[in-house]
C-alpha cells in the first residue's frame, strides 16, 4: 500500500500483531524481564531466550515491515518532519528542555520494536583503549571500571551479531587492536573519497575505511545494500542492521515480546526488583514478575523509569543511592564544514559514508577531547527533496536542480563531551505524559573542552577542504553544533557504589537482580558512535544474567 | 530524454507500490465491463474512491505532468499511466489523490469551462497557479492548494525525480529513493 499518509500510526492494524486483539498479559514464571526492545534489549533477549523464559516489554509499537517504503516516503516529502517518520511525538513522548542547550529529544529516538536502530545511520566503531581510562591517560573524567580488553571479545561478537562491513583494521592504523577481521569487507570508497584522499595525502592526513552495520554482501539472510540512499531514517532493504533482527530471533527461540506496554514503574523491595508494572492500550495495567530484570530503555527513559520507581526505600529514585541516576547526561557534539568544488562530486547516491579519519583521536588530553572526522557521501541537497519544494516546475525547476546539485563536498566529525553532574535528566514538576507520569526534563550542558575541540576539528576540516580546492560555504562550529543523538551517561558504571549506579557488570549496586544494558552506563563517551559498545555490553550483560540465574 | 517502463517501475518502488495487483484488477474489471469498469479494484467498499472517474484521474495527471515535467522529457503518457497503476492501489493516498484531482477538475470546469486535459498547456499552468499549487506547501490534510500540491504536483515530481531517467536529467543516475545499487557512488563523472 503506497502513500506516506497511508502508513498506520504504528499503534493499530497492519500485520495483525499490533491490534487490540494481541495478548499483552504477563508471562507466568518468567526468568528475565527486559524493558526496551532496542538493540540492547533485543541482544540480551536473544542471548537468553533459548534457555530462559524471557519477556520483553516496549513502550512503542511493533511496526509493520510492509510500511517501510511509505515511511521512507515520509522522510523525503516536506510535509513530514523527522519524528513523523516513525510516529514519534505527542503526549506519549512529551518532554521538557530546561538546560543551557536545547536538546531535540524526539528527533533523537524511536520508540517501538527495534528502537532507535530503526532510524540510525549504522556506524559501528569500537571505542579506543584510552577511552576506558580517560582519567588516568587524559587527566579528565573517570576511568571506566572495565578495560578495552574486558570488552574486546564482546566487540568481536557484536560485530558478528550486527553484521559489520569494515576494513578489519588493516587500513586504519589508529583503530584499537583486534583479533579477527570484520565479518564483511568494507564498502569501497566513494568517488568523492578519492578526491578527499588526494587532499589528505598532500596534507599528510590519514584517510581510511569505516565500519558500517550495513551489508556489503549478503549476510545473515539479509540483502546487501541496494542504494536506496535513505539509510537515515529508513532502510527499506534490510541491509542496514536494526534490532528487529534480534527481536525476531529471540521470539523464534521462545521469548515473548509485548509492544505498546510502557513500564510505569519497577516494583521492588529493599534489594530486588519484584515486578515491572506496565500499561496496555486497553487502559489496563499489569505486573510482569521475573527473577531478573534488565532495563534497556536508552539514556533518557532508563533514568526516568528509575526515578518514577521511587519508594520509601529509595526516596530519590530506584537504584539511586549514589545520586547519579539521570546525571552526567552526554552526547557527541557535531563538528562540520562544507562547500562546493568546480567539478562534479557525485553525492547522494548512498546515505552512508565510507571513509573517515581517526588520526587525531588519541591526541586527546586534559584540554583536547578525542574527535574523529567523516568524509560525507551526501553533501548538499538531494534533487528529489529539492524538487518537492519551491514555486517552480517544468524547465525552471530542472534548471534549479541542476544548479543546486552536483558539486558539493562536506565533512563531519564527532567530539567527546565530558560528564558533568549538572547535565542531567530529571522528572518535570509540571508536565505529565499520556499515562499521567511526569515527563523527562532535560538539562543538557556542554563543557569548554568540547567546544574548543570542535574548533580544532573545524580547522582540520577547513584545511582539507581548501586543499581540495573547495569554496568553504559553511562551518558548524561551537555556535552551530548539535547533538549526534547518542544519549549516554545517565546511569554511570563505577566500582564505587557512591559514584555510580551500576557495577562493572552493569548490575545496579542497590538491587541484586537488576541490570542496565544501555549507553546510559558509559562513564565517559569517547567520540565513537556508541551502538557497537552498547551491543558488546548487552552481550556481556546477557552472560552475567545467565550466570546469576 | 525518454521515460521508460523501468522508470515507472522505479518510481513505484520509490513510493512503496508495485502496481501489479492494481493493474490486474483494473484489467479484469475492464473485461467485465459495467459502471465500475473504469475504476481500479481499490474502489470497492469505499465511496470516496468513486468520486472521480478513473479516466479523468489519469487524463488529468498526464495533463498536469506535461506542465510540471521539463520539456526535454518524452514518454509522459505511458510513464504516468504506469505510475498510477500502482499508486491508485486502494490506499488512503489513492483516495486523496482522486479527491485532489476532482477539485482541480472542478476548478477547470468553473474557470475555463473545459476539463484539464483539454486546456492548452498555458491555461493548464494558469489553472495550477490559480488554485495556488505553485506557492503552497504540500499537505495531505490541508487546503485545496496544499492537497493539489501534495497529491498531484508533488506526486508527479516525486515519481519523475526518483526515477533513473529523472535523476539523470539532474546528473544522478541513482537518485534518492531508487534502489540503484551500491556501485554508482564509487564511479566518477561520465
């Protein structure tokens, strides 16, 4: 069925599994209850489903796979904003911004089976060894209580699970050590990469392949990339990994996945969670009991759920004896620059990038944050999107498209921000969601080290673009930066129960049967996209839960 | 530049419709004759789908395409017809498209005393601008101008510029929305 407006709202109908006839009652005798069906929750569930009774609760819907092209049409058509593509917004997703920096939360997440991997771009790098020891090596932020070596086998496994096309570290001397090649070969560099490579060679700057959670060849019964060019926010072909892969696998192994079941609070006694109390579309409320609980609801909803679960035993929020729940909210800061050449650059054929530069990453210290650089394959406007806006058509429109498309170049980059206690998620005092629960209140602040590092990234970007012969037309510096939609830090990991929410195994210090699988456990963020680390930690959590059971 | 059957198939793929089922139903109904023969299978059970005659929809869309497509494009008739084979698929979009075409057709009768497809090209363009489709932002739930922009003008522009031939007009043989493979991005300019 075609038409962007023909898509169901994700809350009814479709494939027959999302309507009100679905059984959303609790699963008896559950071993494990997972809250959240994004990549972390899906991987934990898949890890345990064969041998354990697993139930997964997600606040959002089970999207009909047949709607993907229509959702993709929404991404192209100007009538729709980005949150409309996956039905984000409304009272369910209400939130408040109260910080120094505005945070566009509903652009930054998808609620539903698959979570934010439904709209992510799919870049999957490992953190660097120094990222785990920022305090010791760089002199800022805490060290993680685990090292790269602890996570290294899980990184390799996560790369196999997601399906990563990468250069196996062969062409990237700055990548952390690895013991085996990526599961698939890296995507070949783009034509514009070849232009950038010449400029970088002149400047003595390294350029190398980049790991993509996107099939460069058939993998895991999924298609190779067919070049729709709309990876973010919709991959219609299934070449880009999303967490429905592991949700489906977990269900096939016996897990129960309940959609449209927002957990209202976690019932508990002094040292155990006893039930996840969740709402259903029919207005009902249910208690899912289990031996173990894994909260995997992302960097905003995870702390919110803990805060909503306050009690006499935990008056400041569940698992919050440290006071760290919701604090140290971090994202990666975008640094970018772009312009035009006097020759064709062949942009917008695909929606992902194929070359990067990690050369400056490990120069980080107390004053300089780690940062990485990206060479875009989608600089400048897409002709299709241009065609749908404007007052012209016919020959004048074609002339405008020809003038507007063809010779753009651009670079991006991500910069680490430091964890700050005053950058945080709390519960709003005045506003409630569609269930009457206080909405998340975001106070996002950014440190000066991050801002000065953005300037440094801009210097390198502009130098490369000028070497390329580009007329630099825009620079996204400290005044124009924004978040990369990577929510981190709000239930940080620490050996010390007074300093963190979870221990090195991602189990809460306060509750013996409650784990958190999320980027919310990151003590520092590094500057690499977080999802591969989320996946590695989730696999490790799965093992930990299994051993505990 | 000639629009081909491949372009129409690509345009349909770009909007999530294949056209196969709709074409089959329409042809079967054509054979059976009767009042509904000129409507596609999607119309069953939905009175709004019968508001605008199938032939009027197709003729009007072709007539508008001849205005909004650049002059160097050929093969518009067959391209638009095949695109509509899939687009008029019984979805809410198909109903919206018919209604928007119906309003455009009504305006044509009221202002020019003739159906859209019988107007000279200049008057067709005048009609579109008169209804406000040039300056309106597309909106499937908006005013007449916004819906004509959404369902008529922009549907046609999306079909063209998400197709390989439409892309090549601009210099991109694998435009956004077209699954043209993961090789073209590696190639330099021709």
